[in-house]
C-alpha cells in the first residue's frame, strides 16, 4: 500500500506543503501528488512528532483516528457523562428527569428521542449524557478500546446505602480513571439517610467533599427534581477542571453508542462524535462496517447537516449494523473504507480463532506485561466468600509486588464471579481470582469467549504463592 503526500498530510491534519518541505529536508524531492512508500511515510510521520500506527499491515498511518491535534485548533467541548449505580437506586429515573427538564425549557416541539445519548443545556453550556445506565455497558465499551466517558455519576439511594453494584460502579470508574460524582438519590423518601451513605462510601475509599474529601456529592431526588440543577452545576464544575477540548475542524472521529436496523431508515448508527465534524456525504467506517452519510438526526429527532465534538447523532447510511463501542471515523474515500473494513473483518475472524484456543494463563499475562513495558502492575479482580478473605488477600497481594512489578487489586468484593467482573478484567487486562467462589454461567461463558484469565483458590497461601511465582516467571505454561 502506498499513500500520496497530500493524503498523508490530511491524515496527520498537516499542510501538504509542510510535508513537501520535510521530505526535501530528507533529500526526497516530492510534489503533493507524489506517492510515498511505507518507510518514507513512516519517517515523515515521525518527523512531525506523531506516532505512526499501522492500522493495516501493509499501510502506514496514524490510525484512522488521525494525527494528534495542534493545541491551537482545540476548542472546548461538552463533558460526556455516564450514570451508574445499584439496581433500583434511580439511574433510569435520573436520566429521564434530566432529559424531561431539558425538553420543557428546550426548543419548540423537540421531544427528546431515545437514541442512546442526549444533550442538555445549562445556562448556555452543554452536557452529554449516555442513555444506557450501568457499569456493564460502560466497561464493555472500554473493553473495546472506547473511552467516551469524562465523568461518572454514581447514584446511591439515600434510603438503601452503598450496595454491591455501587461498589462495582466505583471500581469500574476508578479502573478507567474517570472522576466520580456521587448523587445521593431519593432524598424525598422518609428513610433517607445521606450521612450513612457518606459513611459507607469511606469504606470504598471514596471521601466526599463534605467529609473533606475530593469527591463531589449532591443530594437529589429524581422523582421531585430536587438538586438536579445543583447536580448539573457540579458536572460543569468538574468538566471545567478537566479542560475538555477537541478539534472541531477535521475529519470526524467518534464511538458508536447504539446501532440498529430500522425498517424505514435502514442501518441507524448513533455515534458520539469525539473530534472533528461529521457531515452529510462523508465516507465513514464504523467498526467493521462502512458507508456514506445519508442523513444525520439529532437527539430531538431533527435532521441536521453536521455534528461536532461531544454531540450524539444518528448516522444513516452504514452498509451493515456495527456494535456499540465500535469506533467511527470519516475516511478520505470509498476504497480506503473498503480496505479498512476488509482488514477488520479478517481480524475479527482471527480473534475468534484465538479466543477459541482457550483462556490466557497467568504466566502469559506476565509475559505480555513485561513485553508491553507499559503497565507496571499486575491487576486482579478478586471475589471471595467473606469480607475477611477479601481484605486479607488484597493486603497480601499488594505486598507481593516487587521492584519490577506491582500487584494491584482493581476490585475486591464478596460474592460469586459475575459477568461484570469479567468485563472489568477484560477491559483492564486483569486476571480474575475467585477465593472459595465460582463464576456463574454467564461469567464462565464470557470469560471463555474473551479469553480472560481466571483462577480459583481455597487456600490463601496457595494463591499468594502462585502470584509470586508467576511474577518471578517461575510458573510453567500450564498454569
Ligand atoms: P434503576 O434501576 O437504577 O434505573 O432505578 P429506577 O430509575 O428504575 O428507579 C427504581 C425505582 O425507584 C422506581 O420505582 C422509581 O420510581 C423509584 N425512584 C427513583 N428515584 C426516586 C426518587 O428520587 N425518589 C423516590 N421516592 N423514588 C425514586
């Protein structure tokens, strides 16, 4: 595969003449339309300070997400928020309440449609909410390499307190490095006890602001609307600290949040644009599908001509139906789109074959860790039968680390191994360890299909010994 100077420039979001100059500096006399070979292209990319990423084996490029943007091209963008929490604590009610409040004050006739994400406006500033509550969806997306969420709201019912899925939500958000806002919900209820919630959060190492910590908390009622304005303000406050920015003037990139086949409209791909601006007529790739943008529909059901960063929009025109979590990217032409899609479909086949070959071993995980040279910690999702074991094992594992590699328990909790544990482990390249507990059917199936490493113990000493041995590279491949 070859690439022209102009095309390479486009993908890096650089000017063609700038590339020609660099090439001249390298002793290559080239015009804009000159075709470059792979190695030269790679040198040029590096010369511009970009990291070349081979999306196709035979091709050099910066990934179809394109080059990093120049600081001067960046404009601030709306925060993208996910709502998580224990079942029945009010996630759906909160998302509905925020959406409805927006329609009342919003544009004429604009009843918000359910497209997978929506935006609300607060004193001229926008917030984007992902409409699928829960950490399972969040972590599944992350497992597929999509980090869309800037802020996680963890809803805790004031009359129920911190529950198992609250803990999971916190672990998932922390593993992703996404800041939390605690929404203490159902404050209208008689048994509401927000201080108990704050107290219980301490055990999860979440110290809220009113306890002099750094995690924002807001008392709300999704039912009466109490505190919702405050919640929105806290989101904007947090967003300001994060200094969220994106370049709106480039080929669009985003993530698929929802996709379906609609009788009248064909393939409908709700995309959250992350950078750039998507326009009607653009050629795009979404996961292993591609198409030309036939129409764009916003969260109010209105047709729009374009959509920029942090804006959720329905994209019509994909040839097939991609999956939630797939990346979305506008590419230069149809041939390019086909090429990427062919390659990806091939990759999917390979991956399936690999997963069918069985789960990863602990040994393989360590080898991978060493080779990647990136993560210097061995990560564990730990489930045990009693709290005492969770604590003892966590402490022992964290001590088991050595100078080269640390051992980190991403999530430790009482109970059987669930699918959510597997997704978390998969997204974080972690291993799942069960102490006197087993996975349920879904978890087992999920671990098998993803190839997640999982091991069970009933003696703490054995567990710690294995981890230490694996760290020292002493375990046989059968482990
Ligand atoms: P989810 O499972 O977290 O999405 O929870 P839902 O939003 O479905 O809420 C569960 C139940 O709690 C529903 O019956 C809601 O009406 C109720 N609920 C949610 N928020 C509030 C609230 O602020 N106050 C009261 N009293 N009930 C609420």
